[in-house]
């Protein structure tokens, strides 16, 4: 059960990361290395915040 919960958590964070990072990269005219690093980092922070918020609200 713990392994399944871990995989679901990782999958959820990856899904949130994709939802947050892809629009940022789509709306940037020219993606350079700095923009890629900043968008990936900001999206990862947002993904963990979204995941943690959902866990807190659902009482998981």
C-alpha cells in the first residue's frame, strides 16, 4: 500500500509540473537555457505546493 501511495504521489507531482510548465514554455517566444531552468524550477515548486495543498484538504 505504501509503494502505491508513493507512486501516486510522484505521478501527481509530475502531472502538476507538466500542467504548470508547459503553458509557460508555450507562451515564451524564444526558449533559452535560463528560461527553461526558471520555468522548470517554478513549476516544480508549484507542483509540490499543489500536491501538498490537495493532501491537506483531502485529509490524506
